[in-house]
C-alpha cells in the first residue's frame, strides 16, 4: 500500500520515540511505500525558523534522513491546492488540509494520529 505520513508522525519516526503508535510502526516496517509531503517539511521549516526553544527539529537533516531511509517526497501541485476547497471545514490547519487533499488526489492513505484529521471522509487511517 501507499501511505502519506502526517507531520506529527513524520516527526516521531526519526526520533525513534515511544510516541510513535505501534500500528504506525508496523505499517512503516511492512512492505509499504511511504511518502512525506513537501507541505510537512514546509511546516517544520516555519516552526524551526521561529527559534522557539520547544521546537528543535531542523528541516534539513529531517528531509535528508527521510530520503536516505527510502521515503518518497510528494511535491505540492495545483491540483492538490484546488482539492482543498472541496474539503469540509472540520479542521482549520492549512497544512493538515493540504495533506488530506494530497492523499485523496494521489490515491494513497493518509496515516495520522490526529482525531480531527481522521474525521474527514476519504483515505485516512488513524493510528
């Protein structure tokens, strides 16, 4: 199967944190194709650029590590952006809404631990 990771899961993966749900770890360790969105890297870059002491994830090594570990980067297209307009207004986070649109347009499953994201119709799996 093809899975797109939401930003939170993406942050937990390289840290090998116990916060990564077991169901997510099983999917990542199985024979699945795993994607990360340019939108997630953009979100991390914005948060890192603010220089807040509670957010220390540098987007450069994050992206490099994901690519080195066989994850595929999913660019943002205008088709993804247009699909956001048709989503119900369950969640206001623009990055999460874009991830939902990308998964839907690309025919992959969005993997998330976020309750609000999981309320959207479409190819979403909450772990």
